[in-house]
C-alpha cells in the first residue's frame, strides 16, 4: 500500500473504511494495517481506521483491545485527551485490563493530573488483591508508578509505603527497591535496610543502585562491582551488529582539531552545569572543537544553558531521540573523544556509549566512581581522589587533572544577609552542612551530636528537607541530650542567595562516606573552611581533593575520631579557626581550586594523550575480571555495615574471602587484589 500511487492508496483506504463499516474487517487485519500505517508515518489514517471500526463494531467481544490500540495511536499523535477517552472506554468494557489502567495513569500524570493518576493506579491495585501471574505483573508496575509519582510530589512517607508493597510482591525485582532505599536515605530513616519475612537483606543490597551505595558504604571494590552489575542490568548487551565501531581519525601532528563531545543531562542550572560553564568557555578552539549532547529536561530562561550554548561549537538536544539515533548523530559529528558526564545519575543515557560512537570514551565530572563497563576506557580524576595505589578500584585507566572539581569564577553571588535574617543566633558558633540529607548517616549524625555536646554555645545549620525529616532529626538530637532548637534548617534559596548565606557559618562539617562535592567548593568559595575525613571511594575522597586544592590540607582528618576532635578544638579556639580562614583568603586567587585555565589546559593535554593512544592502537581495555566474585564478597561484607576501616584492614578482609573462593574454585588472576601468585 505504501508503494502504490497516491490515488490507489486513497482507494484502498476507502475500501478499508467500507469493510470496517460493514463489519467485514477482521481484528487481526485491522491491527496489521493500522500498525503499517503508523510505521509509515500515517498515524492520522491509522486513527481514522480505528475510529471507524469502533463506531460500527461495538458488539465485538474484543472491542476493548481496539480501544487500547486506538489510545496508543492517539498518544503517538500527542492527542492526550483523545488517548484518555479511548482508555476510559476500554476500561468501561473490561475493568480488569491492567495495561489500560497503567497507561491511563501515565496519560493523566503527563497531563499534570498527578492526584487522578494515583487514584487511577490505586483503583487497579485494589482490584488485584487476588493475584494471578498476569495481575501480579500489572500490580507491580502500578505500585511502582504510584510510588514514583508520590516521590516526585514530595509525598515521601506515602511513596515509601507503596514501594514496600511492590518490594514484598517481587523482592527479586530491583526497581522498587532502588527507589525505596533512596527514599529512606533522603528521610534519614536509620537503619536504611529493614527486612521482613518476605524480603531479605541480600535482596535489598542487590536492589541498591550505585549512587545510593556511595552514601551507604565506603567500599570501593564493591562500588566497582556494583557498577559492573548495574551496567549489565541497565544496558546489557544491546544489538550493535548494524552499527560500525568507530576507528581513530589521525589528528596528532596534522594541525587538525580534536572533536570532543560532552554528553550530559545537567548542562543547565545544576551543580554540574555550574561546574562546567567556565571550562567549556576556556577550551582552546585552535586545538579542540566542542560538541554538547544534552539529554536532560527542557528548560526555559536557563542562564547556564545559554552560556554553554554560546561556548560550544555544536549543541545537540538528544533528549527526545533514541539511543541509537543519538549514537548516529555523534558518529555524524565525527567525535574523537566522547565524555560521559552523567555516569549512573538521573536521566543518564548510558546505552549510547555501548554503541561506541566515538573511538575514545572517558568518564568525567558528573559521577563519583568507576563505570565498570567494557566501553568506558578512561576516567579523569586527581591525585587526591585516586592516588596511584587506589587505581585497582577502577576498571578504567586513570588520568589526572589538578583538581577534579571545576568551578565557575563568574558565578553571581547575592548580598550576604545578617545572621538574624538567616535565622541564626548572633553569638553562637555555627557548624554547617549543606549536603543533601541522603548523605547524612547514623554514624555521621552521632559524631555531630558528640561535637555539639562538647561545645555548648554552638548550633548545627543544615540544609532543610521535608518537615517530617527535620523533625525526625530534632527528635534524635533530643534523645542524645542535644536541645532540638540547636538544629537550624536552612530553607531552599536561589543559588546566588544560597551562596551568600554560606559565609555566615563558622565551620563546614562534611559527611561520610559520601562527602561534599560542589557544595564543598561553594563553601570554600565563600571563605568557609571545610572539615572532612576521606575514605577509600571516589565519593568519600572528593571533598578532601577540594580542601587540598584550596590550600588548607590541615582540615583533612585521618579518622572520624580526629574529625570530632578537630571540630571541637576549632569551636573552642576561635583564633586557630581565624588563622585558617585568613590562610584560605590569602591563597584564594592563587589556589589550584581557582586556576581553571590550568585545569582546562591539562584536560586538553589528556585529550591529546588519549588520541595518541588511540592512533597507536594502545587504547586501554577495561579489566572486568572477577567482578562477579568481588560483588559476592562485597555483598557479604556489607552486611557487617562497618562505618570506617583503614586501608590495610579493608584489603585483608577481601583477601581472606578471595582465598576462600579460590580454595573452592580457582580464580583467574586480575589487576586488583587477586594479582600476585602469592595472593
């Protein structure tokens, strides 16, 4: 039909409409023709055919299927209202049609009717108390949708309850567990992992995704193994048979510019966007051409995105196209080095990299850890975050810049308010932490309470969360003997105003194991010293990198006990803290942290180094050996929930388990702990 002349096509379609009107068009043929029309870009005709069939075949026992397919076609045409009407008609005929309930809820959600969406899904969840295999699948999907929308609407307690129902229904499915664990972290509900007779600790450990794991455990080997496992789950092995892997284009010594592509959902008013603005503006355009591939939410009047668009040679919005289409666009742009700025963060498009649309792929800036993938060949960090002895915790080859936290020296900062305007006492020592609540763990909070108990004239200033979360922390403080009013919660504020108020605090207390990243850079930018204790993971060492680059390494603590002691000492000795602040100010403009031109020059040197490796056929191959075993060992050790371990003790724990595994079934050597014959 698609290849016939237009007049013949019109005649054929008229004949189809006549057959539908006369109840002579079988259901199978209807679906086949409508699908062909839609695939050929003729969705309007497909919708007309469905509409005619429905009008004249209303006694057909399978009419609800036609309404459902009709709704899908209308949705593809962006006719949300029509799609909702078709789904409602479908459910009037067959109220048990699970997929229609799910799609109707999604259509209502996309129309901004979140309450109606939840009610729609809830009605089906209530209908499916008597579970069959099919209903179980639909009920699971419905509960997950309810939880997700509730979470997005800030109904955290309610979302947690619904998601737990989904977990107990199918504890082997990780999707609900990922959200449930993250919700508990954001609500400071300790312990984070809680089991039941239907759900085991191991099942929840398996459900945890890499980013929340960084807030839970300072275990870089398990973090790597989790990334490897998560990537296999998220991306798997896509069919790349029709996609040609890119070979290097000779650039070294030719005077040609390197083409660099940054892929990110955060090239906007976001911590990552703020960090990269000046970097992208300072790239040497005689050496490199810069392309930005944006896969995030649509923004209006976004000053950061405007600056980035003006700085790059090519801006590509790939949010609405498929991963394969995005990969083809990158190939068409002849990108030499593709930078993954998302990692495993929100709106990431990891599958794009699985197609290997550029000869070199590197992880940088947006995600604190190894990707554990077969196609991320390099990771960019710095000497503090990944010292040479810690390279075994990464599947990528490690390359280093002066400091892994770029900043934008042009950021707009509002006028500093008074303490009274910020809700702070004038004469108290103000400890502060503006990290997200999900980074606050029970041991961290306990250390904070020890500090407050030892310094009576002090308060703790935190970035506020939901009222229920703030109240929970106040209650926990009271249980430790700390007056709840000594916890002060900063409300949300526009970025320039948030930066301005940071300067009112006396000392920033970092979290562990996931420390401050851009938040630490913000604090130091405003002259606020940051006290931190690094661990072994990327996320736990990032803050110490910023503190070191700012020139105040004396605020890097050896242990949690050292962290508590130093915090108390600074509160009791204002002169010592004043000296640190003066040192911070004296070094400000000459510090590594603010030397963004040097950072960009080094970044470009690394790009050329990668290009040289590629042209010589020396691009590194990620080592993924034994990561399934490291995962099993890490999951077992994680159940002990140890807060802090020195490096030697940590490695011995793994080696002991590796020996046990090897005794049972010999392990191949790897580039991590199971490397030497004497291991």
